[in-house]
């Protein structure tokens, strides 16, 4: 099993930036699907972004964060990142890292709180 630990959350003013990190306890491979999800108070967990790099790197984003968030990964460091710019109050949520190794395992991190408020 691969353990995931998120970090980098905190309190930021609207328009500010944060960079979330997700460190894996074991090796992550190019075939692994890595993603970020978030859950706001009173709402269901929603998908934010995905990165895959089995043959070439591919990223996808939910519409509400396109152009503001960037997902990236460093397999050598077993780490996935989420750069969040132009943050809005509606981005406030607990952000979770997710790994899927098709047919082998799935893993979730414990989450990191992001609060956007003046």
C-alpha cells in the first residue's frame, strides 16, 4: 500500500496563491493516475485535477479551476503538486490527494485544509 501525505494548505486572501504537495511513502510510477479532489463544508467530495504520464503527460481540470490551478508530478521525488493561483473563497475546502494504480491499488491522503478569506 502507498501512503499519501498532503501539505501546503493554509489561510490565504482572495487572489493569493498556495502550492499543495502530496508525498507518497513508496514509489510512484509513470503508469499511476494521480489526482486532487476537494471537499467543502456540507458538500460532496469533488474532483479537481488529474495527471497521467504513462506515455506522455496529460492533465485535466474541472472547469472551475481551469487557468488558475496547475497539477504536476515528480516521480523521482514521489511527489505530486497542485499550484493554485488567483484563489477564490469558493476554493475553500479540504484538499485530498489520490493515487490509482489500475488493477493494483487505490490510495487517499488524509487531506489538507485550504481557506480563502479576507
